[in-house]
């Protein structure tokens, strides 16, 4: 519980607080700022009787979205930005009879849908808002009917490819062709085996640079949920799908089959031995930052969604939350931090899309797994109120610590006090068994905190950084220049590599 004395500044004229969170001298105090002061959720309800377990979201045109469902439907929604969508948005069923659509993209008047067993494209040729032509683009991977055999699809990349990540059979083994792989389908409909080592994806998307990422979930060879960078020829960590390497022996993309990791080891120990193994860019500490990482997108709005332009956002299905991710490249690999962003969604979040108009659309379902959001399904829009929260903006690794930047200037007294910060580290066992406890704990001491001249960043020095460990960083004591506490004072940085300077 926040002690409100700690987020006030005392002056000769009494207690003051910026951003209108404190009334005149002698008046009662309002509550500390909360997420809803900055970002608000609006419900977009489907027609009565429709069970909308959202699987993917896309915008074929500026003021119309499409949302697919796990039950095999695709709905077209007009006026999705309306302040009163119950009255002003119109829902039309574009297609039905499909098989769990978990990917939507549009190109040349075609709607592309990633179904469980194939990539399909469809088109409305007579203008009634309903698809009347359906074509199979590719169906070179296989299914056997297992509940977990999800297939998540991306938007088109800069070369016109769609990326598809395939869950293992039962999320444990690869019992049919290409389960546990990422595939690309090019403009001619050709399937290109691209990446092995996938376990149980929950979503796939791009960062602002156009690189492709997916979320993988806790289980065998995955100590916790994580965000992973997909690169052609890479190995993502789960070895069971490697049995399909012989299906593409001439492939210049995949190269040779990677060595099987040693169970019971650590990720960065094995990555040093296996060149193809790409460590997770960001771990989401289990229970602390969710339990089922899912949809992925980045803020393309150039400031219309708040001060986080270019940052990545990741849903969590179990906690019904949207998390923020800040990435950087060190030694040619992505790594970075996850930071809480928004809780309180209606169901278990799966897809997310952030539009150039500055709204985040989030779809949810709790079928198969429970969620903190109590509804069986939900479709919601998240809008920025225009107020800028006091937040950790970015975190960058340094050889002897980290550099924090903030969305507002800091109070130099609190921000320069090492006691305003705490740090701890841990990692997960890289093993064939399910999940992992936190292990290899350390408790670094914060030695110094140096505030920049513009008071927008702090250089934090700790006595020992631990390569290969997640660094849990708290800044509860830091205040803004107006006396505000951080809306979310905690972050977790995945330190796979140490920068040289």
C-alpha cells in the first residue's frame, strides 16, 4: 500500500502535487493516480446470441475492422472508433464454417485467414459484405485433431510473406508434420520452412522495425512465458519438432539440424554451445507478469496512443492484461524489459492490434483456460485519455547497471537516492520437464543513481550484473518533479548479453 506522505512535496506554502491530484491547502486529498486516469476500456458487443471468442483482428480499411473467432467466423465491424459503438457500429458476418481462425490479413481486396489446417483467402465479389469466393492458398502442414494444435498467423511482411507459428501436438510433442515450427507462405502460395523449436505459441506480430516475434508459453523447455524473435534458420528452444528437418534437405533457410540441448542446464549456457539457438528476447516472470502470453503488436500511432510510440505490447490471457515491452539489440540479438501496462479487461486476452489512429483493440476468451476477466468472451477498445502517466519509459542495459528514462522529469532528490531502487536477479532451469521455479537468485546492491541534466533519465549502477539472469528492478521511491509516484514502478529486464559500453 502506497504511503501517501511519500508522494507529496512539502513547501513553505503547504502540500502541492502536479497534474491536479491534490486540492487546495487544507482540503482533503484525492486518491493516487490509477491506470483508468490514462487509458479507458470501451466494450464493443457483438449482436445478441453471437459467441465472439476473438482469434485475430485486422483493418481492411480505415473505419472498418474484421475480427475472427475461434468458432470459425469472421465479422466485419463498421465505426469501431465510435464513442457509442452499441448504437453506431454495425456488425456483418463476412464468413463462417472455418476452423479456428487465429490470423487475419488483407491484400489486393482479398482477406487471408490462417485456419488450423490451412491458409485460406476469400473475397466479396457482389458487394453484400459477405465472402463468396474461398481459395486454399497453402495446406502443407498437418493436424490430427488435438485440441492444442493452434496455428497463429501474422500480417504480411515487407516481402509479401505471411508467417505462421504452429503449436506442438498437445503442446508437448510434434506428432505430425511441422508441428512446433514457424512457416512462411510467400506471394505464390509456396510454403517455406523457417524456424524450428516452437512449443505453444499465443500470438505473432511485428516490431516497429518489421522484425517478427511470437509469444511462447510455459511448459517443457520453457521455464516461463516469453517473447521470442523469429529469424530464418533459427532454433527457438523446444527440440521435439526437429524431427522434420529431413522434409527440406535442400533448404538453404534451415541449414543443419541443431544439437539437442542438455536438460537441466541454463538457456545462455546452451545458447553458447548451439549457434542456432536464439534465447528469448524477454521473459515474462510467471505469475508476476501473467501466465499465458498471447497477442503481439507495436504502437504504430506516432504518439496518438500516448508516450510509447514504437514500443511493443503483449497480451496475457490468464491475467487479462496488456503488457508493455521495451527492446534493444546487443550483440545482434534482441533483449529488453517487460513493464505492466493495463489490467481489467473483460475476458482472457488473445489478439491485440494497435491502430495508427491510436486505439488498441483487444479480443478475449476464457475457453480452455480460466481468466481473471470473468466473461466468457469480450471485444474491447483501449483509448488514451490524453494525460501522460508518470512511467518508466525505457530501460537500457549498461556494463555496470541500467539506464532508466521516464515519461516526465523526475524529482532529482528522490531519483538520485540509491535507496529509491531495489534490484534482484534470477533465471529459470532450461529443461525437458514442465516449467521451472525461479533459481540462481542474487541480490545486487544499488551503488549510485545519477540524474541526467534534463531530469528525464537516471543512470543506475549496481555492484554486480548477472548475465543470463532476469533483473527485477523496482523504483518505488522515485517521484516526478510534480511529486507523482510511478504508475508502475517495477520492471523485469532479460539480460542475455552485456553491452561493451
